[in-house]
């Protein structure tokens, strides 16, 4: 199962804001055996969002978007995703009911913009998919009186439309994790790392040997600059737990005596 | 002038390592009036690198790659870029001379892998493009005895092939900045921000008004969660300095009395 992430936001491309959502998403996915394989960062641009979602949703099993959902003119993700699904946005009755209840008589057209989702989108909570009918809408708006009411996440088919604000993104990841947990279990990715005092270039023959001996293990090598504690970190990744451990041990034992610093 | 960035590395997609090169590149580019418009993150995969470089170099004025250059099996960026330019990698005589001089009799085949660049690539320093002939190679290797010898950056046409390690990437950015500075001057991007205690939804009519009054200014709005100091940050970006300042001032003056917290 392969996933892609579409990061949407002028503030990311201008370097004003540091991207913070990729890593927590990657960790949630890997724990459920889903590999994040492609991340694309684009501006808050309607045409670009539409085109990118079209391409990514056709090529990956799961797509996550982050950013561009909100009440202002530059929040065009919902419409961009809708167009990529050959549809438009509609007011979701359940979201509209929840927003109406929250703001009461202060509720404006701008607040209700937050209820617009691609036609056909569904609302997800940690407990599962919410139904769309009017009674459920009433039930959900009643939930607002509950202290731990959970704002749902928006999903259309296999595309999750998530907020860009990192705190909000992380809350929604709990819903994603719950949905993946309801799927048939896939073996999670596991990872081992060996830290050594040998410089990377001198390790090449040994790394080539472990790559050849363990073709099912993904081997990475990362030299460290400006750090006295080690010179090279060699990583072992994959789904087959026993093979990962075996490859890391094999590599560690093959290092020159005294040059293994630690294993993680 | 539009730029794209290709981030290459399994460690980025797995969430093991936090990406750290986008922001410093964006800042260098914006200061020289170049907008970063697309960032793509992919694995250390030869075919993926080739395909992505083909697409991005055809669509953008400048392309930067980050990562996947080094001596090990997973460092395939040089070959991927070479193939995207319909060529192969060759040992650059100048780089080979520098490496040979640095390692002396300890120099191995693995060290010399670091001298492989796409056929046709050039070496850049803060002082300009280095020539390729043998005498220059001797001169450059002589430079190794100089305390501040500068390891050159590799460029082929308008594609810069930069290292992934953030410390090394930043060193190379000085070379990129120097190259851009030799180009005809473009107006740099400027940015202003107004911080207000008004919540984003209530700001929508005012934001729409400033967007309409200043169509040449890029207006962004960012609600802040879990921060007591302000509710919404509204940003004004573009190349026309006077217009940016005017738009920010216009917006600040139009806010409800007492709700402007600060301007930056």
C-alpha cells in the first residue's frame, strides 16, 4: 500500500513557515505498514491543486492533502479536490449543523464556508465514518455539549483532506490511524540503525556486501558532519522484522573491531 | 524567474530525518527575486530521479536537487540527473585531481566515485565557473593547501546538484547566491505581516477588500492556535515594495480599534 502527501501553502514555498506535517504522517503510516512514497509541495493555487490531486490519486492507494482549508480567499483546497473528482463543493449538512450550533446567532456566511466539502465526501471520526442524514446531523450537533467532541476529518474515496496547522493536523492523524487500524493488518515497517566511527567511503565494500546478502532489506548510509560522536549511520529498513535485525547484526559484526559505537 | 526543488532521500519520506534545506534555499532565492514554486520529495530511486528531473527542468527556469550524492549504493542522483539530460556520468578531471590530492595514496575507487558528474556538468565556486582543462585541475588541486579552499558545486545547464546534508547544502547555497548575484538584478520579494486579535472568520470581509484593492499583492491569512499573543496573522507579499507597505498599512488602519497587535 503506497501513499502520497500533497502539501499546500504559499507560506511553505516562501520559507516563512517550516513544514511540520510530513514526519508525524510518515510515522503513523509506517506503523500500519503503509509507505509514504511521494510528497509534493505547491502554492494555494486552485488549478495546481486540481491537477496534482488528479495525478496523485490515480497513482497512489492513499492521498493526504495538508493545508488550504479555512474561510479565506486563499483557502481553495476543498474546491481543488472537488474538481479533481469532477464535482463541486457542497455544504455538508452535518458540518453545517455543528457550525450553526457552535456559533448560534453569530453564525455568518464565512463560518458556513467551513462546511463546504467536495460532493461525495464523508466525515471520519476515531469511531468510524459518520452517516450523512439529518438525524445524524442533529446527533452530531448534540455532541457539541460533550467535553471531548471530536471535529471530524474529511475524506473523499481514498483522499483525506487535512488541515495545514500542525496542531490540527496531528489531531486528525488520530482519526487516520484509527481508520488504518480498522483495515486488514499489514506488517509495520521496522528500522534498525548502526552507528560507526568509520567514514562512509571506507564502508562502501561492507555496505555493498550487506546489500547483496539482504536484497529484501533497504540499506541507507548517512555520513555525519560536525558531530564527534560518530562518523556514519547505516540504516536497515523493511517489513520483515527478523531479516532487518539479522542484517543489522551481520553488518555490526563485520565492522572493524572497536568501530561500532551503538545500535538502535 | 521560477524555481523548483527536488528533495531526494528515503530518510525524508520515512520521517526519520526532518527536511531542513527548503527554507534556506527559499530565502536565498527570494532575496534575488526568484520564486520557489514547486518542491517534490522522492526516494533514492534512479528511475524516479530521472523522470522527475526531466519534468521539472522542462517546466522551471531553475532546478535544484538535494541529496543522493555520495559514495554508496543508494547515492544515485548524479546518474539520475545525467540520464534526464540523455547522457551518462563521467569522472570530472578537476574533481578527480582534488580528491586524489586530498587522499593521496589512500585514494580508492570509492573516493573517486565522488568525482562522477553528468557529462557536460560544470563546477561552480563563489568566484564563478571553473574551466575544465588540465591546467585548471592542477591549479584547483593546488588550492587544497589554501586554508579556505572551497569545494565546488555541480551544475548542468540550469540544474544545480546539491548535497542533502544540511551543513553541506548551506555551504553550497553561498555559491548559488553568488551566481544569482552575477545575473541581471531582479526586484527581491518583500513581505509584511499584521498580527491581530480578531479571529480569521471575522476578518474575511476585510481580507476580501484588501485583496480586491491590491490585486498585485499576494495576501495570506494564518490563524494561530494555542497561542495567546494573537489570533490571526495576515501577510502581504510581492516584489513592489511600496505597494506591499501600502496594503499592509491599509489593512492595519481598517482593523477594529485596538485589535492590531503588531506589524512586522
